[in-house]
């Protein structure tokens, strides 16, 4: 079955520390993978996407993600977190022509 | 550019009442979507419209109806609200339905409580 798993419900990091948010997917074909960010009271905004080619993709706001087919993972990283990065992060896989499967989200808290 | 606009932002209904959630996009997108977001469950697709004049069911369509009024507008109707429909509802749009090169653009959501 197609699925997306984000194993961490909450993560807390200190400002300036590095960040890695985990995402594992289950999908039979070559996946289209996405990370979205949701700030409080807002809709979701696309951070980055992976379709093919280079397995390390760069996104907005200094985020990057690495696709590892052997581990069925697409983890999101940032070298130095800013207080404004506090938000909820969703991993998603494009599953078919119209459908996205979203993970359950990871809520990031940033300590000053 | 307003992007995707949803109204209302908040709504409280009693069980059995009906209401329509409105969504409009000004990006000339072909496809529009309605999702619901519940704690611990991520986003689940209710209905989508691949293009003007078409609508299709998503994962959780029961208790909802939709209307693609024109290319800009896609409304979601609850005919007889139930407490299980308490959720945050997001409308989204995409330029092209069949290509992931066109990402989803989301509205800011409608927080609905059914008592």
C-alpha cells in the first residue's frame, strides 16, 4: 500500500543547530516526493520537490532534502535553524495522476 | 496576487446544519482540491476537480458535495453536518492536473467545529 511515514511527531532544536526531519515512503513506482511547510494559521507552502536526477535537492529558505531509494527515505535538512522555521512540516508523495499522499506531519519547535 | 482564497476562516455549526465553504483562485489554474486536516492524520483528499466541469471523489467524500462553479471557484458543501466533520479544511489548486511539475497551492484554511 502507498504510504508516507514521518516518525517524529514533535522535534525541538535550539536556534542555530542543525535539523533533520525524517520521511519514509512506500510506493511501487518511481516516486515524486515533496516537502511542505505549514506556519500557524496558514496553508501549506512547497519547500522543495524531487522528481528524478540529482538525489540532493535544494529548496527555499535554506532547506535541502536527500532521496535515498535504498532506504525509501526523503529526509529534510537545514544546517542552521532560525526561530522563524518553527512550523509543521509535511512530507508527501505523488501517487498517480491527481493524488498526493501526505504524512502526518512533524511539528518543529525552536528554542531561543 | 491573492492566490487561493477561502471563506469563511472560522465556522461553528450545530449537528444537522448545512453550510458551504467557498474557495476561489486567481492563478488561472485548471485543477482544484479540497482536503481536510485532522490531528495525527495529515491531509486527506475529499474531492477534486481536474478541470472545469469535472469533479471526482477522493479518499473521504462521504457527507460532502462539491461544485466547480467556473474555472476560479470550487465550493464544498456539508448537507447535514456531523461532529466527525469537525476539522480544518483546505482548498488547493494546481496549474495542470496531470503533472507534478505544477505544485499544489493552498489557501489558509477554514476551521470548522460541529457541536
